[in-house]
C-alpha cells in the first residue's frame, strides 16, 4: 500500500474501551512510526493488554479510531482481516497449537490464510526456525519444548505471515529467568531489522537496548511517554515515579 | 516422599502383597466368571442353547441400530454443539431450545412421540402415506434426535474446555472464525471429549433396547417375542442380560485400549 511519508504505521485516536461500566481505556492517543520500537509499561490492570488487543481488533473499542498502515480498523470483517494480516501478535502464554507439530504451527495460517503451498510454507517455516535458533525442534509438539523455545516458535509463527507490525504482550513474563534472554535476543534482532514493534513488558534491558520510546499507562490513560533514558532516568509524574520505584526495587 | 514410601514397602513385603490384592480388578474377574458360567450352560444345556441362538438373531439389528444411530448422532451433535457456542444469537437460541426440549423429556416418551407423532406428521406434510417410513428407520431417527442433543452438550463442553487464547491466536494470524474453529479449536476439543463420546456409545448400545417398544426386532424384542410363546422367563432374560453385559464389557475394553494408544501417541 503506498502511503504519504508522514503517515504513521499505527494511529490511535481518542480510543476508549469499557468492560461493563469499567473504563479500561480512557481517550488514548498514540502514534507509532514505521520501524519504531515502542514499549508500554504500567501497573497491572492499567489497560496495556487492552490497548494492544484493540490494535488487531481482538477487543473492539467503544469510541475513537485506530488506523493501521492506512487501514481503518472497523467492524468490517474484510478490514479486520486485512489488518490482522499485517499485524503479528505474541502472547504471554505462547498459545501455540498443541495438537500440531512446531512446523505445522508455523505453516497452518500460511496455508489457510496466505494460500501458500505446503512446500513454500514449509520452506519459510524452516528459514524462520533457523532464525529463532531451533530448527532441530521442528517435528516436536509444543508440549515437548521449554517455555523459551515455545515462545520463539510463537514468534516464528507470527513472522511467517510477514507482518509489518509485531505486538508483544508480556512475552517473557511466563518464562523461567534463564530462558528470558533467548527470547529477548530474538526480539532484539527483529528490532535491529527495522520491524515496527509494540511491546508490553517490564524488561529494562530490552527497553534500554531496543526501545525508541516508552509509554507509561495507568488507569486506562497514557500518563507520560518519552525516550527510555527520560522515562527511567527522569520521570515527570508522581505515578510514574511510584511505579518505577516498585519495579526497579 | 516417593522414596520414603518405597522404602517402607520394601521393608514390609506383606504390605505390597496386600495392596496388590486390594488393587487387583476383582470386579472384572467376577463378571467374566459369571459370563463364563453362563457360556458353559449355553454350550451344554440345549434349552439355553436354543434361547441363545434365538436372541443371537437380534444381535445384528442391535449393532446396526447402534452404529448407524451413533454415527448420525455425532453429526447432529456436532452441528448442535457448534450452534450452541455460535456468536449468532438466533442460531444459539435455536440450538439451546432444541437441546433443552429433548433433555427435558424421558427417552421412552420421546421414542413414542417421534416415531408415532413427529415422523407421521412430517411424512404427511410431504404427502407420503403414514407407513412410508419403516419402524427401524423411525427407531434410528428417534435415537439420533435424542442422542444428538446429549452429544451436543459434550461437544459444547469440549469446545469450551479450549482456552480463549487459542481462538485469539488463530484469529490474530488472520484466520476466520470458521477456520480457527475447524483447524485449531475443534481438533483439540474432539480429542478431549473422546472418553465422554465412548461412554455415550455404550449408553446408546444399551438404550437401543428401548426401540423394542416399536417392534424393531433387535435383541430385546426378539427375547420378548420368544418369551411370549415359550414362557421361559428366567432363561431368556438371564441370557439377554448376558448379551448386553458382554457387549458393553467388550466395548469399554476396546475404548480403553484405544484411549491408551492415543495417550501414548501424545
Ligand atoms: N474481557 C474483559 N472483561 C472484563 N474486564 C476486563 C476484560 N479484559 C480486561 N478487563 C479489565 O480491564 C482492565 C485492564 O486490563 P488489561 O488486561 O488491559 O490490563 P493490563 O495493563 O494488561 O494488566 P496486566 O499487567 O495485569 O496484564 C483490568 O482491570 C481488567 O480486569
Ligand atoms: Mg496484560
């Protein structure tokens, strides 16, 4: 899709989301430029996941507008599918398909959505397994893999759709400490390649090494945002300071 | 913990021996003994042998009705189960209405109602004579309509046992709801409900005896007809019981083997 140079990859305008009478997102505005790595931090229940899930329409905003790569996310099924095809998502709990092998996990949507042949999809799957460093696990089932390996397969599965944007919702928080690095390394490599990424995570190492911008959310609102040095080194708002003092010990 | 336990067991051999006795499936031995004793009588007692061969003539119909009805119930149950979890409120409510309706009426009453009221009514609307549908076919229709509702609830439970995250992961890869259901949720759901479906197959085998009230010549009906002229109640009904017991036992053993194999495969 050709687009004007000033058009952001993701545009979020005045988005609100309610669960019953509870306001999970409160008039959120956010722009993510192509190639940018954006990190979202904030206390539990502040709406980070909800915001991320609105971007690929897993949650439907009650108000406001979201434009992804020039496509307005609406209830129109075709638009939703068009957006989802451009947006990969990685979940905290991996959500690999347990009844399929690693290779089949990576091939399924390629074949059913992208209509690629078996041969072509497997070729892409092998390349991606090399990239995330676990080609030897291709014929195992997810249950036989460690958490870190599963999450790397999940990333490969998303990348197989050749998305323009990758969303990560706490990709390392279900992992044992010794496995966090192997997943972060894959994410760092992806960032270095210029992938547009929105990452909900409290991994400071990743924030310092890869994030262009950090957004702090609380109670469904964006409280402040800026480069990682600024947010972590010199937070402006009380709530940000309080939150950071808790997670940085 | 485990080691401690093992050590105690090793130091007191009597305990292992006694737990062994308690663990042994005595019930299985008792039931197979009963079956064996009955089998011996059938082999050596001509009266028993006669009744046995008579009831044996109904075995084919019993198995036929069970297998055909169960296969079709699986299809109906799957459709109803999918309707039960559909997003569309019309579909969902239609499915729920049907399921609740069936589950609220005794099976025997439903067999009468479906065979002697619903089927003739439908036949008449299509301009067919009342007896256009054979009794065996009516029996199968009744069992399918009844079991479809029960099996629908099994499929629903199976689908709901798969976490929401699986559907979301599939959807976020661009799959439609139907694709996600077909390739991701259902295969896992079906695997989870296989034991429950196995139980329903056994239940169907037993409930197929109910269609004897329609005069379908399955085992129970054959036995009833035979008794009405021979008056050998004891022999006939013991042997009939033996037939069902043997069949359900074989079936549940087969299902267990199947399940163990599937689990070994992972
Ligand atoms: N489907 C839902 N139904 C009702 N309430 C929900 C639902 N999803 C989220 N919420 C509520 O919305 C609020 C924001 O949830 P969200 O998951 O976005 O928070 P979060 O910032 O990701 O928190 P965490 O760090 O715990 O993951 C929470 O209070 C949560 O309880
Ligand atoms: Mg969250």
